[in-house]
C-alpha cells in the first residue's frame, strides 16, 4: 500500500506500468531502450478512493482519462526508466492529493449599496463621455 494522504492509500496492484520507447534526446540509446513509462490507474474501479475524491479526480484528469475510467499518465521527461517511473507515480499522487482537497463552498453575497451607487455613477459618467463624441446639436 502506498500512503498518499492520511485517509487515502493506493494498493500497488492497482497501478499498471508499461514501458515504451521514448522520443527525444538520448542518441542511439533512445532507439533500443524503452525508457518512457505509461502509468495506468483504473479510477472507476479503484477500491482505494472514496466516491467524492473519485469524482473530483475524474474532473481534474481531463484528457488523460479514457472512456473506461482509466487515468493514463505518460512520463518521458528523463533518460532513465526508473526516473520516469518515479515521475509518473509522483504526478499521479499529486493529482490524487489535489482531488482529495475539498473545495470551499461558495457563499452567495450581495453587492453593497455603496458599490451599486459607484457602478451606476461610473456608467452615467461613461455615457456622458460617449454622448459628447457625437455630432453637435444645432440649436
């Protein structure tokens, strides 16, 4: 079990890692060693995540989420397989930590009387400026 937050721990068996050839720098080594990591985490079927965290994680993941509810993280920043693996896992855990934070509920407020007056005064001042731009009236 990998502890992510005090109340969330993910089982290692829920993470699926595939190693593929990365593009970019590395010379001949890049053509023969599979250093890039595709980390897959089945969010929809995960028993480790509470329902509210799961829903927020699906929203946060965006394009990285497949139709089946699998989160795919592609890590190819580093030249070694191990560093890419650590990078992919850390990015997944950061996403889960972010989803675990409950957003503060919005408290509806009303504009103050002073702010309403200032807004209307600004609108009328702007209207006078615009009206002055027109052709002069013939008396």
